C-alpha cells in the first residue's frame, strides 16, 4: 500500500503510541541523560511542525522541524517503525523537513542523534548533512553525534 506523509498534530493517540515506541528504542540504546526527547506536547507547540507517515491509516513514521530562530531549525523525532525501515520513509520525511526550512528562509538545519544509529547517519549524510561539534545548547557527549546542513533556496535533501 502507498505511504502518505502529511503535517499532523502529534496529540493523536496513534501518534502518541508511535512516539512512545521511539522513546523505548532510544532508551534501549542510550542512557536517559543522553536522550533529548521532545514530548508530544512540546511537539505540538508553535514553532514545531510534525510530519507523520501513514500506511493503511497506521502511523509508521515521524519527523519534526523545531524552529529555534528565523535562521536555524532543528530536525527532531525522526523515526520509522522497525518493520517499515529500508523503504525510504525516513528520507522522504527528511526531504519535507528540509523543504519547509528552506521555505521559511532558514540558513541552517542542525540535529543531534545517538552514537548507535548508523542507519540514521546514512540518511542524514545522503541528504547533505555533515558532522560537526555540539549544536544549540546540547552538551558534548560520547553518546551524541551532531550534524548540520547549510541551506539555500536551491539545496536539496535527496
């Protein structure tokens, strides 16, 4: 079945379940103090846009753009359910995040991800993100990998 990706509220029950699954996965890979989760309530705040991937109506993936300033946005809450991985869903969500940041006129996207997430690294690197030092107010940590991407109207996530 076709996968659809759209901007949705994170305050839906099935999205809450998806985010809870994401949190379980992250907590299995990193200590709690190294997990910088946005709650679904924080994801619903102004300045955050959430994309939900669905297949047959079921929420199977998510990603968010958190706006920190007119120039800087952060990629947050990227996740595809394990049984749906490898189908380009994360890449497609990231493409939408990058596009929205460009449409907003941002000059840079940044993100923090875990040190045990090579599949995520591959998606970010293929989308033109490069590793960097700590971003925003994240501390230096052996559990964190940081990325940045300079944006322009002609930049692409693909």
